[in-house]
């Protein structure tokens, strides 16, 4: 991996028979698995209520028109809809978990293909340097959450409020497991491990980072989260390329998500929100320290070029 000051990195130069489907196929399968799992779980919850609602309507014989029938039906299945919303975090975590076998298999196959073609693994950064990602992630989650709250105050987004409410509806351990660990791991395997890597086979870094980040942002359903996830996707792609390991973006993503949950549970963000000046200063301090971490990563990580032709170690380990 060439990590020179130009910011251009070596491509893998793998030519697939169908470049379009090598990208679209995994992405559609990823979305399809998630939708299928969500549909099955929701149906499992709702079908008993729907059956009972239908039987009650049929037995009453008091329904005279379609509009009245629909109103009656919706009132009867209301508890089922509320139950689905109550377990939205668990459903999201289960759907993400079910995508991991697919993306893990594809990731390992891609690394094996590179090895078979004589493309050596990227230079990997020692674990002792990952402390920079931890500091970056912890302070980043504080700064970004404060900025999101300030943006929400200026530009009210009902979808963002709804998403935030559903995210914190589950118990704290479930939030951490589903949203703090499983979802980030699944997303990094798909959007960095598969999408970004396959774009990089014949494209430069920025093309690969921007397009994979665009698809990553589409996964989110409101304006604030889409903008944030797009910028985050570019940063995670950079960390992946710089550290030469999927562990780097995965760790950052997990720290960001888990940090937001922990600080919220501890009441830290509520304390910051009590004083606008306090929140603004926090954003400035976090932005400054994160910028220092970024410069340190750029200057100390992935500096040396490596002769991949002499690299003999096995590169099929998923998180190396």
C-alpha cells in the first residue's frame, strides 16, 4: 500500500467478468436479507393480531363500508404495530446479524482471490497504534452528537426524532449489543470490506470512498443521519486504507455507536444540552483534538511502502 503524501494508493488491478454485478449483487443480497428478516419477524408478531382482528370484524357484522372496516381493522391491530415499534432495535440487530455470514464469506473469498493472483496483503499497522482510533472515536462521538443536536434545533427533522426515540426504546444492554456492536460490524463488512474493496480493484481511493459511502448513507432514513453517515463513510474508508486492516474502521464505528449510547445513558449529553455555551465549547475542543488525531494518523500510520511480492503470510484472516 503506497501511503505517500499524494493520497493515491495502489490498486489491486483485479478484472472481474461483470464489474457491475460484483458490486450490485452483494449490495442487493445484503438489503434483501435485511428486508426478509425484518418482514419475517414483523409477520411473526403481527399475524396473530391480524387474524384476531379479522375474526372480530367478521363476527360483529356491523361493518357497512370499506372505510369503516379499515378504521376498525387498524384499531384492532394497533397493539401489534406498537409491539413492532417497541422491538425495533432487536429487529434491526437480528437483521444485521443475518447479513454477516454472507459478507464474511465474500470478504474471505476476495482476499483469497488476491492471494491467488499474487496480490499481497496491505501493510498492517501494529495494534499499539490503535489507541489513536479510540481517542478519535470517543471524542468524535461527543462532538458529532452535540452537532446533531444543534442541527436538529435549527432544522427540525421528524424522521430523525423518530429514529432517535426508537433507538433508545430498548434496554441499555440490548442497545449496546445490537446498535453498538452488531450493526457496525455488519455495515463495515459490507461497505468497507466488500463495496470499498471491490471499487478499489480498479479505481482510485477517492472514487471508491465516495461511492461506497454514498450507498452507506442511503441505508439511513433521515437527512441528518444521511449527511453524517456519508462523511463517516469517507473517514472509515480512509482508516481502512491507512491501517491496512478492517479492524480499524470497525473499531472506530463501534466506538462511535457505543460511545453515543453510553454517554446518553450516563446523562452526559443532557448535562451538555443545559448550556449552549458549554455544548459549543465541547464541540470546539472535540474538533481540535480529533484534528490532532487525524494528523497523527496521517503522519505515523502506513508511512512505509512494502514489497508485496515478498510477503508470504496468509491474508485470508477476516479482520487482518
